[in-house]
C-alpha cells in the first residue's frame, strides 16, 4: 500500500505512538497480515514522537508524507498533548493523526476531534488483530490527498 501523488511516487510513512508493547506488536502483526509494507516507526510517548518528527536528540527524522496512530494514555506527554503540540507547530500542523485508544470518554473524543484528528478509534472496536483499523487507514489514504 503506497500513496502516489501526481508529482511524486513515495510511500506513506506510518508512525505509531503507543507505550504498550503488546498493542504495538498487535499493530505490527496486523500490518504484516495485511501485507502493508509502508515504512513504519514507533515512539513510546509524545516526546519521543516529536524527536522523530523533528529529527532531534539523536533520532533520525521520519519522512513525510506521514500518517500517525496515536494512543492517548502515555507517560511524559499524552496523545492530546502531542496532537496539540503538532497543531501549534507550523512545520507539523498538517500531520494526519488517527487516535488509537482504549478510552470511551466523551472528554477524550471531543478533545481529539477539537484538534482535528482524522479519526478516533477505540482499540477494542478495531478488532483483536487491528485488521479493521488498517482497512480504514488503507481506504483513507487511497482516496484523500495528503499535505
């Protein structure tokens, strides 16, 4: 699965931001099962994600175009704080973000959509192997034009 713009032909990079090793492994298994070969990176919290996005603190910069899958409940910098930071940064404000969380709380959902996330997905509803999530993301990047 790759995104192709008229002017360029390069894959969409995927950045998973999640501190749960089990969930991260499940996402990677779902990628393999769905034969998704897009470049994939992982950060364990918002601070590490920003380092990857900016190429700071010894981290190699993740290349764009990019789709992020962001958990909400993480140490140091949670998902809402991360997305708020992205939206305030002129170089990163257009980043496509899907929230991937266990939270059903209206406050979390409203906060995420208030920061213009592309979608709010509850992990339980995404399915045990996250395959439905990747069908959604696959459909998304096949039909939209990314910044």
